[in-house]
C-alpha cells in the first residue's frame, strides 16, 4: 500500500573511518576530561556499541551473521518478558547479513519502529487494521539506514499510530519496561527503548512527534535525541503537513552511536550546516532551569529531586544555571496541540478503514484513537485557527533563548507509570488525565522544530530511570550532542543494566 505516516495524517563510509574521526575507542570506555570526576565507566560484559561492532566486522574479527545470530539469541531470551517485538524477521536478517551495505554501521543488527516502512517487513502501525500489510519499499529514512549497512531484525512495538505515551497496542499487547515489568516503557518508541535498555541491540530506530523518542528514553534509561525539524528527513513542500512535528532518529546507549546515526541520515540540502566535528563541551553554558509543568500538572517529588540534582551537576561542571519560568499559557498550548494530534488520529482512522475495508469502529481502531477522533470532529471548525497558533509558536519558542543557551526540564511528570494506566481500551477521560500528567513537557519542541534530548542521569529510589530533558533552538543539535558527551563522561550510565537484561 502507499506509505502512510503520522505526518501525512496531518495533511488534510566505513566504520573504521568514522571511529577514527570521532575518537571512539573500541573498548567504549569513558573518562571525564573536566568537571566532577566520575569512576571510569566500563560497559557490562558482553555488550558493545554499534560503532564497535561495526569496527570489529570491518576488521575481520567477527561477521555480520555472527552478530545477527547473537542479537537474535538475546532477543529470544528477553522478549517473552518484554513483548517488545511487533514483527520478527530473523530469516530476512540472516540473509541480509551476508551482504550488508558498506556503510558506517555495516552489518550491525537493530530494530525498526513499527511506524516506518522497511521493504519486505510487515508494518502494522501498531494497529489491528493493518495486519498483513507488508511494505513494498523502504521509506526515505529507512533507505538512509539501509545504506549505512544496518541489518533489521524486525519491527519494535509502538502504540496505534504512535498516538500515546505508552506502548500497549491491542494488536500485539503491552510492552513491559525492563527495569520493572509492571511498568510501561513509555511511548511511542517503547519497544525500541525496551530492547536497547535490555541490551538486545546497541541502538534502535525511533521517532518523535510529541515526545516519542525522549519519553521512552527517559523511562527506560537510554539516550534519546530528537533532531531539529527537517534535518534528517526533510520533505518537499507538497508532502509536508501544516505543522511538521514528527522526526526520525534513534535511541542508543552511547552518545557517539547517536551522533554517527545522525550523520548517516542527515539531509545535506543546504537547510542546515552539516553536523561538524563533535567533541566534549568545554565551555560554560547558561542553562534555564524550569522544573514545573507548563500546564500546571503534577510533577512527582522524585522527578523534581532528580532534576534539581542534575541542575547542581551542571553547576559543578561550570555552567550557569538560572531559574526560569516558561512564558507560555500552558493550558492553551496543550489544548491546541492536543487538537492537532486528534486531527492526525482522525486521518489515521480513515486510512485504517480504507485499508481494512471496514467502517471506522472499535473492531479496527482502538477506543483511545476513537476518542481522539471524536474530539477532532467536535471542534473541526477551529482547525485553521489552531494551525495559525502552532505555526506562530516557533518564533515564540526562540524568544525563550534570548538569555540562555539550553533549557533544562523533566522529560515526564513521573517515572514510568504502571501498565494499564494509559491502556488504549481504558476509560477515555481517565487515560487522558494520565497522559497529560505524564507527557507534560515534550510537545513544545515538536511544534517549534527544536532539538531536544533525554539524558539518563538519574534513577528513582525504586530503581526506575528518570531522564533529564535538555532543549535548544532549532538547528543546535551539535550543541546538545556536545553537552551530552560531557554529561556522559561525568556521570556515565553505560554500566547500568536493568533487571531484565539479555547479557
């Protein structure tokens, strides 16, 4: 079928060279160069970054097939607990491992999120309506990854059309968080984050239309950067939605893997200066500290304490941290964004009906999606005004940075909530309240097109990860990567593995 994306729903090299260029050592060992000194970080036994695997394949120390077989074994060992694989394509992966493209990540196994077309693999969009929908060709972003040499083991789970902050689709069932199986992994890239956190693969494809890279990165304790709008997957004007909120990238363990995955997918079309050399940040920043939700929703004490601790870490690194109150009518912004989100749900429901040949209803579309459809239909006449408001927001967002370089906020209102709190077949109003409390921070960066990242720097008293979100202006992805490298070296997370781990 014709490729369908959440964006459309709103329409109405060699590894060794890369390693040398970025200074990554095969051991993945991190040593701080400035600021508070942390213990030397050593990866858990049996784990390697994507760049290291690629380097070993390129050097003849291993083969892609051997690495694919090991990754399949890891997936089979933990997926019974996690339920993070929507479609396994292990035999295809074995065949692809024989002749991977000679790119930066040649031969490295990974998973593709179930919202992206990968030729020859089923794309469900997290929905019962699309069972049996096998992609006939790659999406443009998938082509970039295939050309980089990655080998897909299959599709990672996602909620229906990525429309919520958990990953509990009815078509495949709930995905579990490897840090606590009773908790959700976040969404919509929940399967990807769970598989990476459990060390099945070193990185996995993810996408972000309202927080869907950063939220699961936070709840699963991995690194996730949302790129600037159009930087990795620009579209022509005729194929762009009114406000382009969604981007593709990855969730990773190491910052360096994220940087090199960014490079292989970068659109060097003149819209941005290509990502240059990235090194650990060595200059002070002015960081705005905004721990409160823009809409006044509840933030858990542990989340607030974790963020205050990270703010202090930034001070110790020499950055100036200033208290900041976001100058935004949060209730108005949330309302407008939610209605735009609901418009996407309405278009998706139509696509699901067209593909399945069945009328829009609960047998093909989840109750949560149907609730969003009803919201849009009730206020459809307001859509032009909503578009105008969201288009004007980018300039307003940029003004926040007149007196600061980076904004520090929570990623979510709390650590991962229990599975079922945001279930797509739950009471709509109850689920909505949970979603709005949990996913209260990430949407402004999608509307503005800004670069934003979740960095796994904290854990709750119960052992649940708590990410910290650092955001900059559109196009400042390099600044965030440099800051991430500094934070990774100072407070490394590479050795932290969850109770459910493939190692």
